[in-house]
């Protein structure tokens, strides 16, 4: 089994801050740009980082009518990013308009900040795991490349969709993250064992005072687990 991709989340609000983070990981090539940073810097720096040989996961979680999302994906594809996200609750037709592209597109099933209580408040019944599995199957039927899901659903999705790209965010290990708003977190080794193909690592890494040591810990856990799968 190949080692999963490790996307370091540049969850900051300026180009200078983002590039100072990138510089802390000189040998790493995979970085995630989310809504906050992209809103601040636009596409120019992202394209420059790609030209410098980095892979970019542009995580904008698009959710709109099919025509609008399809046109936005066209622009994102032109930028040369490697991976992007749409909200699966945009519906089957929206997702079907995005299939068969060079750009890898995964569907966000349920934000990892949400749990059973949140779903019940919105009128959904059942558990968050049930909800995510159902939505993942819609993503498969629509022809997307995979899903964003938590550790709790990863193993079941892998069983139902063997070739899926499964992106697991909210990776946590070591010291607790101050002010953490994530409900469904995952240790990196457990995510790999469950079948994740991509791990998104943000605050648990970039907020550490010992960033270099934390990075080595993370990579060692992933390498050891990948080798033992």
C-alpha cells in the first residue's frame, strides 16, 4: 500500500505567513490552501507555488447550483491544483457535471466539526456515520474521485468503495490543540490503517512550538503504519 499523501494545511490569512510555514518544511511538497487563505491571496501565489514544484489541495468546499460549480471547477482546473472539494449535498446532478476531469475532486460528506446532535438539529435522523456512508455512496454513483470523511467512517467507505480517494482531516496527536472545534478527530496511524489515502494536518502541526520535531513524529507514524498494513 502506498503511503498516503500528507497535506499540510496553510490555515493562515496572509501570503507572508503561508510562505513562512512552507519554508519550515523544505522537503515537503503537498500543501492545502483553504477558504481563509485563498480569500486573502487569490490564485496568483497558488499558481506560483505550483510552478515551484509543489502540489496544492485547494479546499474551497464548493456548494452551489450545478452550472456555477462546474464553471468554478473549470477555473480551478486551469490553475493546476491537484485536488479540490465540493459539498456532496450540492446534489447528484451537480456532482455528475464534475466527473471525468484531470483534476481530482472529492465530496465533503459531513464537516468534522459536526456530530449527531448537529444532524438532529437540522432534521436528519440516524447517526453521523450512517449519514456519511449514504453520502459517500452518492459520490461514488456520481463519478467523483472520492470523499472527505472522518476516521469513524473510513474503514466502511473503503469496504464499499475500494478505489475511493479518502481524505481524512482533523488529524491529531501529541499535545491537545487549544480551542479545538473538531468533533471527529483522528490519530494519523489509525487513519492510515483504516484506509485513508490523504491526511490533512493543520493546527496539530503548525501551532506546535517544536514544528520540526512534530513533523518528524508525524512522518514516522505514517511511514511505520504504511509499512505494516
